[in-house]
C-alpha cells in the first residue's frame, strides 16, 4: 500500500512539473517572467526576483569575446544581447556582393544607403556627390538602379512609382500583365482609366501586394532578445557550453507558514514544481547546447553547419520532435562567430553528409573567385558542386540558392563586370 501511494505521489509530482515545464521551456529567456506569471500570481508562497534587476557588469563572463575584443562596458553589454538586424545592417551585407564589386560602386551604394529616408526612399543630393567624386550622373544612376536586385525590393528608389517598378521586376506576373502594370505604375493617380483592360485584375492584384514604403517591415523598432546559451572556445578546456542562467528569475518559497492546512500544502507543492520546471528548462537547453556542439563541432571551429534534424535530438532525449521544436523556438546561441537563432543549427540535408548551408557557402566562394570575362553558369556551378560533394542535384536548385544569396545570373554578372563598377 505504501509503495502504491509513493508511486502515485511521484507520478503526480512529475505530472505537475511537466505541465509547468512545457510553457516555460517554450518561452524565450526575455519572456520567461511572463510565462511564469500565471503560476506565481495564484501562489502566495512564491517570491520572485527578476533576473534583470542586477547590474549587467556582474553577469558578463570574462572568457566570452563573441568574435571581437571588448574594450568598453557598453560593448560587453552588447555581447550579451541580440537585436534583430536593422535595415541598414541588411543592406550593408548585400553591397559587399557581386552587385557592387568595385570600390566606386560600393561608394555609390553606401551613399544611397546613407541617404535613405525612414521609408527607404533615396533622398540624397546626387549632383553634389557626383561632383565631389568626379562621377557622371549617368554612372551614378546605373549603380543606383542596381538596387532593383537588393532586398527589400524597392529600397533606393526615388519615389513610389519607381519603388513599384523595382518590385514589379521580381513579381510573378504574365508578360501582358507586366506590360499593363508598368503603364499603371507610371500613372498611379489615374488607375481607373485602365479598368477595362483585359489584364487589369491581374496587374491590380500584383500592384496591391507591393510594399509602400519599401522599408515598411523595418520601420518598427526591433525587439531585443537575450541568448540562452553561450558557447565559446577556452584555450585549456576546448569548446565550453554555458547557460546564461544569471538572467533567470530567482524563486524563493516562503516556508514560514506554520498552518497545517491542505491549501498551504498544495501551494507549497506547486511552488516546488515550478522550481523543478525551471531547473528542467535549464537542463534541457544545456543538453541541447552540448549536442549541438557535438554535431556541429566543425562550425564552432570555423567550418560550415552540417545536417542535423530535430528527430536526431528527439531520439537522444527520448522526447517527441515537437517538444524539441518548442525547446529551440525563440532561443539564441552566442558564440565566437556571432549570435545565432538555435534553429539555424538544424538544416535540411541534401545528402547524408551535406547540408544546403554548405552548398550555399561553396556557391558564394565560387562566384567570388570566378573569371570576370567568363562567369560561371548555373550548369557549370552544378557540375562543380556535384563533383565536390558527390551528390546529384538539378540546375533549378542551384538557381534557387543563387537567388537566395542575392547573386545575379551569369550573363548579368558579366555585364556588371564589363561596366567595371
């Protein structure tokens, strides 16, 4: 009888802990307090101290450098936080590619970026810029118009009509619809006159999907997120995984109640379950971190991300893949190479030993070092990839990866090279 009672109590304890654990596991570190609020508000025995109340200075691990030397207190604070990329960061990453391969083209591109208004429209003084740098207005415009290939599409346009024309170039629309849409965009204040045209509905549907202003998605301030794990290289210990546990709230249970009452006993058990759930969250994420290092060791030593499925981790944990998916959702890892969403370490495998991330990295390297007189075609890229990785692919997959990397086609790259800008 005693054995049965003990088994039931243990089962109930695990059930309560697991019930608390899942929402706590699923939340990001910055939202953890909100996830715990329902459990705390109904329990007078729990006292919680926020993990954000202490000074930043006491929390910064001295070993972690995050890829740069920390020379100031403010840099150290930035090392423990991540902010979603701003519009300017996104644009800066793109102007170093094949679209702007020369110093003068990058100079013009940076001028355009630095003279965007809040909506993403170019409002700089191009005449003065051209005089200062001995560039013709025609040369300047040729470079500025390459922003038609930059994400978000429409950025760098002078006005709404031009931004819509930029976006039209990358839209899925029939040739006849494209022709009509171009005419309509040039007369946005007179759209009604095109209503009887045969492709009006198609053109109007496409135009209605365009972003106005083009930087619309970047106009709200990005949310700041705290990384859950810190992975860094120690000269003596090798790669280490550390929980960012100093941001966790501290839970105190008031054991001073002397009343022997079922309500107090129940609330005490609930409080213990919450503490256990918080510890389970830490243990789960720490184990995920260890396994990511094990499977992605090459990445943390300068290589590419390798294939790793959620099922692989789920099998190791003995959990369902959906549980692992919740565990990594909204979680970030800070390491020597930067700060990454945890989900980035789970890539789709093209082959047992090759990930799409590795293929993309190889494509970027090939294009970066290609002959300017004879750029590599998609078929040639396909041959080189299949030869290197010993896999079978199709040309359209290469074209898709190239577009995702914001790399123009071979004929367009050749024209850009010939321009010498």
